[in-house]
C-alpha cells in the first residue's frame, strides 16, 4: 500500500508538477498576506507591512525548494532537471566536453576491448549440464608451454578411470580438427572431437535428430564409422535436410555415416573452437597419447582434493615399467573447464590478456585523474555560478547532486563512445590473433571474442559509473562548499584554498606517475619484441620464401615423389633471382617439431634431448646456416649408411670436446620410425633456432630426407630480391610440375617468425598504443591543470610584478613549480614502474627488465611535457599587466 | 512578553499536531495558535512551518483541503487524520514521560543534606 501511494505521489507529482507548484505558491502568498494584515493592524502602512511580511518569511525560494524535497517526485524530478541542465552546460563548452568525453572514451574503450576478449575467451560458460563441475586433464612436460596438453595414453586413461575417487564421470573427448567432404560438399576444415561412449550423456546433451554416440559405438580397435554433427553444421551444410541421418560423408579420408545431430546450441567444449562433428574413438590399448580427457567432479569434491588425489594417482602412470623417458618427466594438471577447454588460441592469449588487463587498468586510472583535473579546473571557473545558485537558495546537496550529475553525464557519453572504440579495437586485435601460426587456417569463431554481450555492456557501464563518481566527487564537494558571500565578491581571485591547490598538484603528480609506468612498460615490451626479432637466429631471415605443399592426395607413389621433388628444386633454382632451393620436413618457427633422446657413441651414460629435422641437400646453404665442420648431404648418400648432421649444441652435449665427425649417434623413440636408429655424423653446423624464438637453439640432429625416403612438405627458396616478388613464378613452376600437389601456403620467413610471436607482438603493439595514449592524456591533463593553477595565481603574479618582479622571475617560478610536481610524480612513478616490470618479468621470461633506457626516456618525456604544459600559461601570466591583474577583482 | 524558548527539531511536528487537533487550521492560523497556546513562549520560524506541514501530510498524519479563511483568502486547511490523532497521543505521552524524568532528575539533591 505504502509503495503504491508513494508511487502514485511520484507519478502525480511528475504530471501535475506545475499545478502543485501553483498551489504551493498560492498557499505561501496567502500566508504572507495574512501576516501583512496583522502588521497593518499594528499600525504599519500596507506597503511597508507587506515588505516586512516578506522579509520575515525569509528565502521564499529556499522554502519552496525544501518543500519540494519532501515531495515524492523530488529525486526523479531533480535528476531529470540536473541531467537536462548538465547537458546544457556541456553543450555550452564543447571543447571541454569533447576532451573530457574523449579522455573517458579512451580509458573505458580500452578496458571494454580487453574485457570483451577475456569475457569471450574465458568467462562464458559452456552449454552443458553443470559446467561448474567440469574439469580438464592436462599433461605438462618441462619446457613446453603452460599449462600443458590434453592428451593421455590408454594406460593413463585406464588407471585414472578405475582408481579415482573424485570424478563422477571420466569423459574421453578433446578438440581436434578434421577435413569433412561429401558428394556435393566442398572439403572443409572443421573442429570436432574423438569421443568416448559417455560423452553426450555425461555432458547432458540430447539429440536433435537421429541418435547420439553411446557406449555401443565405441569398439576397441575399430576405426570410427559413424559420426554425430552439430545442429549448426546441419543447418549451414545440409540446410536442415531431414534425410541427413544415414548420409555418407568423408572425414579426413575415412568413409563415415552420420547417425544423428546434437541438440541445437551445443557446440562442444570451446567457444571459439566450436565443434561440428564428433566421432567415436577406438577405446583400447594404443601407443600414443591421443586420448583427450575431461571429468566431472563428484558433488562435494573440490578442485584441490581432485588435484591432490590425481597427483598421487598419476605417479602410477609415470613410474610404469614401460614408460618412456618423456613420460617419466610428465606432470598432471587439472584445470576447470566449465568456461571452455584450453585451445591453441586461449593458450596463446592467456599471458597477453593478463598483462594487458593490468595495463588498461592503469590507463583508466590515468583517464580518471585527467578528468578529475579537468573538472577541478572547470569548477574553479564556475565558482561564480555556484555562488549565485547558493544565493538563490540552492542547498548543498542540490549542488553536490548537480555536479555529480554532470560528471556522470560525461562518463556515460564517454562510455558510449568507448564501446564504439572497443568494437573497432577488438576487430583490429582479432586480425593479429588470426595470424598466429597455431591457429591460422583453422575455422576459429573469432566473432565469439568480439561480440559484446550483456556482461560486457554491464562492465562498461559499471566502470563508467565508478569513474564518473570518482572523478566528480572532489570537484562536487568543493562546489557544494561554496560560500555565497565570498564568491560573489570574487574573493576567489585572490588565491586558491590550500587544500584545493594541493589536490590539483597531487593530480598532476599522479598523472605523471601513471604515464611513467605506462610509457616505460611500453618501452620495455617494444625493446623485448625488437630483441626477439633481431636475435641471433642461426639462419638468414630476409629474402627467404617458405612454401608448404600438401602431398596427401597427390596420387604419386612414394617412389616417384623424391625424384619429383628433386626435379622441382632444380626447376626452382633456374628461376632468375633464386639463389638456391631446398626441401625439409620442418621449417624454423613453423610449429612444434619432433624431438627424441640421443645417445653418443662411446658415451652410453650421456642422454641428450635433441630436436629432429629431415632436410634435403642445400638446406643449410639455403637457410644460410654455416658449416663448422664436415660436409653437407649429397645425393650419393642415398644408398649408403645412415648419416646425420648435428648442430654445435648437440655436438657439445653429446661429444664434449671430441671431434664428432665420423662418430655415431643413436636416436631412441623416433616418432616416425618407432624404434632406435643410429646415424654417422658427417657434419657440424652452427646453432639455429628451431621452433621458438624465445628459447635458445636446442641441440638439433638433421637427418637426410632423401636417404630416409621422406617427403618434405616444406620448400624453402633463397632469393636475391625481396622474396615476395617470386611467389607467382614459384606457383607457376610448382603447378606445371606437380599438378596434383596443392600449395597450402606461401609466406616469407619474416612472416612465419611473426606468426610465432603473436602474443609478444600483441603485448608490444597494444602497450605501445596504451603508452602513447597515456602520454597524450598526460599532456592534456598536465596542460589543463597547470594552466588552471597558473590562471588561479594571476592576481598573485600581478602583485609580485607590481612589487618589482621581472617577467623572467615569474616564468622561473611557474616553471619551477611545474617541475616540482613532475618530479614528485616521477618519484612516485619510478618504484611503481620497477615493480610493474618485475610483475611483467614473472609472466614473460627473459623480458629485458635490466635496461634503464626505457625508464630514462619516459622520465625525460614527462619532464619535457610538464615544462611545455607550464610554459604556455606561464608566458601568458608573465605578460599580464600588473594593474589589470590587481584590478581584476 | 514571555521569554522565547528554543524549539527542538522534531518538536515542531508535535506542536503542529497539537494545534491542528483543536480544529482544522490553515498555515498562518497554526502559527498563531501555537503562539497563543504556548502563551507567546514559542515562536515558530515562518518558513519552517511549510516543509513540516508537507512532511506531515506525506506521512498521512494530516490531511489538507482548500477553503476560505476568516480573512477571506483561499488557502489550504489542515486537519488530523486518525493516524495523526494516534501519533499525537503517543508523542504527548512520550514528551510527558521525558519531561517528568528530566524534572525529577533536576530535583535530585546531593545525598546527606
């Protein structure tokens, strides 16, 4: 009832506002007239009586205001009034409004952009039953990227399934990609998964058509013959054809029958790698580590309990008698998977996102300090207005609310513009993500990362409101303290209140401190990136073209291919501007390669982990890796005994100071030969990076591609000119000779290197942008605040000059003040910046944190900015005619 | 003329309720009546009256209607509602208890005299 009546009074107050005002007016008028009657009766003339009555009643408007405040509609009514007035004030000073809105938009936009991606990548929950209970099992091998890979052996699966007490379901299922084709369907790469029989049941997924894969489909040892597709695949590829059940398709070269469609909206285990097809996995003893594992925690079991038990259980796997040397060093990780399992994309972005979230937070703080400064300066210029309002009966809370309404209005405008900026920023970022080597060419749903959802909008709105309140608070409080008398006399011209001046100064200092942190960390990341790109690679990066071929469906038999590839190399060599060409199994920075344990002849105790590559003759000549000893492979080696070339690191690790030429080296567990293999060392080459720019070149063993009858899919061509210039000639030559072997991709070595360091490039690129923005904001903020401090001292400066100070003294004084503030900021910012670097170094190994240069550059920049920002207003102050300044009041 | 006493905040409401309990009154009349029944000891600031009246109306303790005063002016008359009457009784009791308690406290003599 109460709610209704007050609601009614709000509504009626809003609609009948003018009538209520009139009534109030009439009642108060009657009161004054009554009083005047009484006074008249006591002997005063009517006119005097009325005047006296009005005087006695006091501030008529003030009481009206108080009465209004007791009315129900007051809050809403004044809010609308405040906002409307605020808008008018903002329109009146478009320059201030534009700068304030832009400042906020940059701060809010940067935060929204990063949050949008973080939200899309790791905050949304999967469309499965009870996603909170879902965990993912990962194995981690020392030296490999964190947190690890989801792949387990049959034994590991069996032991975990049979002996754990913490999981209610152990689900076989991971994210892979397949090529799907059918009679009238172009081959298409899609994400999918090989799954166990309980996958759909344990995730709580129903069938939209047909039936789902169950335990009866999972046959030990049989390759999959059936598949379930996603609803969106059914729609986009089959147009919801009801005849899909029983349809024959080809999945990665195997004939498959579709038996069902999963329920609408189910897209598997990851938001960005949405799965379209699921195949039953052959659940039985198998040599590899190919089982992806998920599990559902039993009710009441915490993640920590599960981790503790599984760590113990995994020891059984690791210590099994037949476990290889790799397995012995493995660790098990258990990570929550309710927001999506780890994918190459989320792995690639997790570090950059963490670094960037911290940076955008700083940027927002800086924007806040900036806006607070702008509002403070503006508040000073509006003091007269405030005084008039106080005299006219505005209450303190009313002024406070008015000022807050204005700053909130600003932050809402900033929020809207910021969301727009964020939209473009995320799309720009996505283009960088897409160039990453681990995901290029895969059907990643980037739109999941860029589409702002309700969470994102709420997030932006929330930071906008907080920013508005934070920035608006101080100026609003100071405005509400306006004393009518002093302000009306323009006494404010004489000087600033101490606290207000201190607040302004501390704003300058904090802006300097924040931008120092931003600029110096940006400089660190840029330096890091340039170091990465210019490290000693062990090969020549420029003028090198890399071509990836796909021999899978060529139709040639294995005996023909080595000849054909040699023929291709010869024809490529004949292209003008080509120095040399070669084949290999891997090209540097292409991605994860092969590795094994190497045993050197005469040193059975020495076991070195070595990376492996299979290369054709002229590989080292083409890549520009110098020989230190011995010779290159040649076509004569084909028929002879197995030979290998090793790099310096491998020579040192395996043979110490001995000459390795002519000695033998044995590789165990070679992935492709599945057994030990012994090679005679015929050459030693300089160390070269293998697949990771950050890590030192690993010990590497190069085997002869032709001798081992391998087909190298990686073609490398050294050119005399910019290698992009010969791309079309290469296509032409390759197409003429190998019509059935498509070129998967052509890129320069530099591009391939860049695609391997997307996270580092992202951090450097974005933090540079943020550092630049930070510096820009600091310039604007410093200029505004210093101009304001100097302007508020105009009178003081006038007095000084009247007393004989020279212009240069005034200039010096103002500049010294500014320098002081900047230095205070630097003093605060320096430890922050160093601390920030330490934090960043914890996230990114071998960050060049020892370098002082970025810091010095940033500090010098801040000082320059501060002096320029102070010089302009100081020059204006210097030119002030003392008489004018004194008369100003 | 008696010396003016300070009106504590909150007591104004009680006085208004009391004044109006004797019959419907308009704003200026309420002032006069309070002066009269306090024998001139309590003077109400004129402007403070109206916010208080609005507040009491909003709380449902008073209701208002338009009528013509004895000075022949159209103005708003206030009278007690049932809730207002109840509140007045409670406030009177509370006030009396408070006054009695303070009075007895003030009457206390040092022990042993």
